[in-house]
């Protein structure tokens, strides 16, 4: 149904939509850190981070590449497993306040012990303890996707993949890649992706956020991913869009991130609705919420308003997300039940 044929939603309907239980597949662990949390740690550790904040306390950066360097500066105050555990507790509270019931988070061994497997295990242990406590307190389920960082290069990626392979299981259930999409090629990381696949991990990668449809095709063909982070610039070539549909690839779409970073000038011009109408499996996430001044409730409200998506559409998005989630079947079934129950209640 095209946009003009859909009835607009009133404020009450939009508010109810923002309260639906949600599944979020694309959330960078350090990117979920509120600026106040990072400032607090910087103070404790006597690190001067004043250059990365605006006068109003928000993160300050000019563009995507500068964002990545501010991100790494902010991350530099996360120095111990305990720091990561505290951050985990803080951001899961925020997720739960947004009625997120299931989230997958990107964790980089590069930031957790520099790619050393022994150190990585200690970070992971602390993070999992915090996640389990949050699950008991708020009912939110978290799983981890180990990510390599594209602009750190293929050798560092191999160390990250080894960390992933060594800790693959019911909690670390995927392998992915973030960082600067304009550096190198997807296939430069094929060795790491093969290692992760052989360890039983599910695969995703950032593609088609900055580069076009060819990058999305290469992600699928050269790395064999079943999900793509963003992928939205695939809209420039309908043959590649149809390849995604044929192969059943799910897109982890982060509309607020895309608009904030200028991938698209505004939400009206964002292709998520067109991709969905054509039959692509799309889901909705926040990426790095405090960096992009967003939350899952804000994402849902903006999408409901702009594209007149009703509660059925959002429930379908969450079913799609859980079908593509990297977790075990028991967890998938449990979360799906929560999503379905909210509609029949
Ligand atoms: N995109 C790519 N890499 C990243 C991001 C992002 O939004 N956040 C942290 N690493
Ligand atoms: Zn991302």
C-alpha cells in the first residue's frame, strides 16, 4: 500500500506503538554510552575528554569519519571489565525503558583487551554477569556479536575472529564488522568470516551505509552474511534489492542514525518504506543512540508518523527481527511469545 492510501495515526495510536515490546539487532556497545557516563569515567580516571563534547554536554563531531574518532576517544575511558559491566547495566536500563525486550550488541575485542583471547574472556565474563542481572531485574535479553573494525585492517580482524571463535556459544552468537566502510573491501575480511562461520557463528557486516549497491552485493557474495548492517543504499540498484529478497537477507536499518549522519536528508526520503514495500526483510535499530540523539521509542514514533505505519507493521518488523536474531531457538520462541502476547492482550 502506498503512503497516500494509509490513514494518518493520531497521537494516542503513536504513543501505543512506541510502547510495543521491541527487538533491536544493531546496537554498538560503546555507542550506547550516554555522554554523562563517559564524562563520569573520564573524571574518575583523570582523562581529559573535553574536546569531544559540545557545550550542552552532547558528543561533538563533524561527520562520520570524525564520529568514528570521537567514538574511539570516548571508548578510551572504558579500560577494565568492570567499566564495561557498568556500561552494560546503564544501557540495558535505557533499553528496558524503551520496551526493548531483546537486543543484540556489537562488542569489539579491540576495545576489550586489545584482541588478546585471555583478556577478552575476562571482559566477556563481566559483561555477561551484568546482562544476566539486568535480565533478572528488567526482563530484557541481551546477546553479543563480536565485531572487527574495518579501518583497523584484516590482521586485527583475525585476532577479533579468534576471540569470537573461542567464545562462540549461546551468548556470543554472531560475528560482524563495523568501522569505516570506505576503507578496503569486504573480501579482505573473508578469512576472519570463514573462521567465525566454522565456529558456528551467524554473520553480519556494515555495508551500504556509505557505499552503494555493489558493496551490499559483495557483503553477501564475498562474506556470505545473512544480515547486513544498514544496507539502505542498495535502493540505488533494484537488481541488488531483488538479490537480497531472493536470498532472504535481513537489513538492520537504523533510520535515525542515517538521517543524523546525512546518509539521507530526512526521514521522508529514507528508503526503509520502499524497501519494505518491495519485500525486503527490514528491521529497526538505533545504532549508537546517544550519539545520534535517538531511542527506540523515538525511532518508532518518527516512522509511525512519517510512513503511517500502524501497530501491525511494527509487530511484523519485530517478528522479522526475531526470525533473523542470532540467538538459540528457545530464546527466539520466548521473545516471540512476548511480542505476540502484546498484540492479543
Ligand atoms: N557505523 C559503523 N561503525 C561503527 C558505528 C557505526 O554507526 N558505530 C561504531 N562503529
Ligand atoms: Zn552500526
